[in-house]
C-alpha cells in the first residue's frame, strides 16, 4: 500500500466525518445527505466491485465484526451487481431495490452524474454499459444532488460529487458511514460511525520496495501493508470527541504506526502556525496510543474547531491525514543507509539535523534499549515536538540535543556512527561541524551523508548551490578529506527524483582507526574510494 494510505484512509474518514456533521449548509445542516433515504443505516463505496459473492461476504463479515452490528445489518448487505463495469455503494435496513443507495461505475463520465442529479428520484441511468443506481426520498430537490468541484476547502462526503472526489483523489477505498437518522441536525448524544478496510486502497508494494524501507524487517510501509480494518466513532455535541481504533498485525506494528501518527500531528502543528486557535488546540490535545496490536486516536473537536478545520485555508491540511512517512521511506532508501552505517543493537549513534525525528525513531529501534541515539538540531520548535514524540513512543534510548550552528554538542569518542540527511548544505559553519563530528566518532566510526544536488548547478560556487538547497558531492568530499575523514565510498546517484530534476548523493566516510568497513556493507551501487 502507499495510511495514503500514505495513510490516506484517515484522510477519507476524517473528511467524511466533517462533512457528515456540516454538509453544505454549515454547522447545523446535512444538506448533502438528504438524498439518502432516512432509513439508511450503512453506505458502502468501492473503488472496484467485489469480484464475487465470497469476497463481498468476507468484507461484510469484517464490517459486522468491527461494528458489532450483526443484528442490524446481517440480512441487508448484499451484492447489487457483479458486472465488471459496476461499482456498488448500498445497504438499508429493509431489502428492495427501491431503497438501495448504489452507484455503479467504471469511470465517472462528466455527463452521467448531472443526469442523476436532475433525476431527483430512484433511477437507473444507463450509458455505455455503465450503470448508476440512485435512491431519493419523495420531494428530493435538484440541489440535493449538486455536482460541485471540491477543493481543499470543501472536503465532504455524502453527495455524488463527494463520493466521486473520494474515489478519484484517494484512489479508492471501502468507505462505510452509518448515520442513525442521518443526523438531520447536530444534537447532543447523536453518533456517527465509520469503517474502512485499508486493503482497498491499492497502495501495495512488492517485496523489493518494502526491503528499501525496512529497518530490522520493520517499517511504516510494511506495517501499513498489514493493517487491519479501522473503526471510527464520534459523539456529536457542542464538544464532540472523535475516536478511531485500528487493528495492526501485532504490537510492534501498532507501535510503529502510532508513532507515525504522532509524527503527522507534529508536522501539522509545526506547519500550521497561522491556523486559528481552535485548530491549534485540537492539534495540541490530540492523543495517540498503542495498546497491544490496537492503535487508538482521539481528538477533541468543538463545533467551532470543526468548522474552522473544514473551511479555513490555513488548517485544511489536517483533513488529509496522511502518513507521508511511508512515501519518504520509499524515497530515502533507509535500509541501504542503515546497512552502510553498520548499526548494531547497543550502538551509540547520532542523527544530526534531526528535525521532527524521521530518522531518530528508526535509529532508536535499530539500536534497541541498550543503545543510544542523540538527535541534534538547532530549531527549538522542532526539538520540542521531537522530545514529545520520543517521550510518548516511548524511546528512552533517544536523547534530544540542542546544538549550535558550529557545534552539535556531541560527547567526544562516543559514537559508533552518525547520519546527516539533507542537512549538511544548511550548515553555515560546516567545517567546524565536521571537526566536532569527527571528534565525536570512535576510531573507525562511520559517517553517512545524503544530500540533494542538481547537475545543472554542479559547477556553481558553493554559496550559489546552498542558496538553492543543493550541494555537489565533490565539494562535500573535499571538505570531509580536509577535516581528516577517510572516504570509504561515494554514490552520486543514490536517489533520483525525476519530478524535481534533482538527485541525492551519498558519501560513506569514517574516522581513521582500526575498525574495518565490511565490503558487504558498501554495496554494489557505491563507488569505493581509492
């Protein structure tokens, strides 16, 4: 998979929740949901039809198991169609086609949806062998089927347009919303439930891709690939509480994914400095916990905060709810970096330019409880978020260190390895930093640098390159040699990003000493320095 999910599932669920409460008409209306019959208990959306009755039955059983709703739904979840061009959405508490909410599609052709919108009643729309089922109560108005473009300020679930958006942008999911009475107004004690199966998101990676992410056989990507069904609920009141419970494969996966959710929240707090106070409060008070194989998330959402979240440009990113760490894992070749660092349990290592701790937590898992990770940065806000993250995980072996521009504040002769990822070009006092890093390494201790560069700027002066947040590998290699490092290997094409026209190089250096670098660790992709 690529949680989006890159945990994209959370994005869809939270967007569904917000719109179910607000709809088009603000905090006290659900206009977009009026086209659904009042008796509807469950709405299901697939990005592809179930292949057969057995698969549909399995999905149904997982829903029933997660929602404890067998008495309510057991008899009424049924396969509407197995036509390969049809997409099923639908279930109501009494059987019969006149009460089934369904949409069948291969592609959402622009002229099909407006036709349904104008129908305003139960209809079967056929065109090019694609069928759409729509059920509507008596007196439905055309506006109830409004087809409107959705942008970041208008994430919603409930109307045809919103379903189209979810399926197109989020690449498909099984999305379930059960709304007793469809919440005709926000009322104390009302509840909304939702459920999704991340297996329907389609972000599966083959084993070779997952290996690039793995640290000791674990990664966010691998954990997401094994994620089970998720259930959310909300008590809708003046001070609502949003809760989600997700079942991971095992306790280790739950810890990894819970930490990834905390990292997401930290990124949102740092990236939404100008968000309204209500949104900042939601982000500050968000809680993530791992209990065995279960992951629990809770948000305190006042009506004002929910409205702000949905409509304020500065804060709508919270609705995306993505675990972008999965994408970064794939892009960064973490497994190869850690192999080059030759990290063992009990090692002492440093993450220099740690930021919010993407590498810090992975290093902490790699060195284990007997090891030590020093996470160095000069940004106090990032360090505050990272300190909170390692405390809540918890990673007692990780220590946050506030460095200076010319001094990482590392103890001399203490480190087995150090990593600088995409931070070296930001160091104004790079020579002094390298001298102190060299002194902090044990004899034979290893330093891995991974930095972006642009071939088009390769011959530019150093100061011109770093202004563009790139640096050529030969500049860094010369600076490392001048400091006293031995250059073990270098790869100028470690990671290539075709979309931006940049690449990342990698240099493996070490403090001179008697500890050898094992040839296997260097890898076939690196040029061994002479």
